[in-house]
C-alpha cells in the first residue's frame, strides 16, 4: 500500500499520543536507555553512554519521558547552567528582548539555562512527544527563573526543521558567529505564566 500524501507532498501527521500517557522522570539508573535511538548518533550516544554520569555529577540534569509506565524512554532532554559571552548579544538592530538584557550585559557574560540535548525515539517522531518534552523543559526553566536571576533559555538547533519548531514556541535567533543559536527570554516565560494564572 502506498503512502498517502497531502497536496504539499509531505506525509500526513501521525496520531498524537495522549499527554496523560506520558510520565516524566529525573534520570535514574533504572531507566533502560541503552537502545534509545532518535536518528542522531551524538544525541543517542549522550543518552545511552554519558547522561547518567553527567546527571549524577551535576554537570547537567536529564529528564526522560516514558509511555505507559515503561522503563524505556520515548524521549528526553538535558539542561545545564552556563555562561554566554556578552558579545553574542550585540546586534546591529536592537530588538526588544535585547533591550531587556542591556543591564546584564555590563558584565562580560550572561548566565543562562542551556538546553543541551533533546531527543525523541525515532518510532515516536511526529506524535507530539517533542512538544510535550519542550513543555516540561519550559516548566523546569520557569522554576529556575522564579528562584534565580537567570535571564534566558538557550539552545543550538540541530537542523532547520528543529529551528522552525523552536521558533514556533517563541525562541529567537541570536549570536554574531556562524553557529546558529536560539534564545527564549525569561521575561517571555514569566509573562506567559502571568497570563495563564487564574
């Protein structure tokens, strides 16, 4: 049987997984991550071989997503705190979120939460797992922002499609170098939370 394509020539979207079926867990030794494969070797290598050591050493914190209570993750993300060089935020045309960072740029570096790894098991691509992971990651970021002076969540998109996805949830490109970087200002997350509050 042939794949049914829509008029744009892309595959139709897969049925989304119900959010209630997904459980998020802080990484633990009991997580059976050895067979995880998202399609990017370096992301798979991190989760399968390095994530637990980094998590336990507090170099980064990893959260795994599990479907229906299974031990194998269907996705994960890892975050850390880091410093971004202030010169990465110099722009020819100043934008509003750059203006809000001005007072922090008097220092040579800006402290941010860095989303360093995100991956979804290949067979679960396009089923809403990535969106659920990012929602949970943004909740974690919100908790950090509420308790600290961290000003932004940063990441390096792995592909053009990833950059489009991150743009759709509010990330904006930044940086003066050739490496593509994206940033979500803490103010944007705080404002979204204020609007959502009853």
